[in-house]
C-alpha cells in the first residue's frame, strides 16, 4: 500500500495510503484532493485528472500512451514534460513515496 502525496501550488498537501491496484485518480477523489475531478471515471475522455509527476518518480510511472498523450494536449492548465493523467497511474509498492503536484487553473 504505497504512500502518495498530492501537493498544491498554495503549499497545501494531502497524504494517503493507497490500495494497490487503485488508480491515482480514484485515490485522489476518495481522499478529497481538490483539482482532481475524474469526470469521465477513468475513460480517457476528460483530462480532469491531470497531475504533474515528481521527476524523481517519472521512470517508475512510465510513459503516457498515445491516447493519453493526445488528451494531455487539451488540458485546462498547460501540459509539462511531467504531465500525466492520474487515471492512468496505478498504485503499487514501487510508487511508495510518490509526489504528485496538482495544477492550478
Ligand atoms: S478521469 Fe477522465 S481522463 Fe482521467
């Protein structure tokens, strides 16, 4: 059960122990992370689950698929190299300590 931290630009943070196999969008919604909405329920149709992965973890979260990458081009807040859609990130022990930054609109 990895520990995940969501950080906000105003300095706020949310910490959670996330069940293995749960998407990090679902985990964010369940833990009241503001700014992560998950409107399409993880169907790769909304981009309301946009986060910035801490660069230290980028090699563990892998690359966005072509479909995810296309959607990342349409996010409300501009895409960065570390942008991912958190519905496509799945909790596992290798991600223990993961830090995700939530973009501010
Ligand atoms: S929840 Fe809609 S794209 Fe991730």
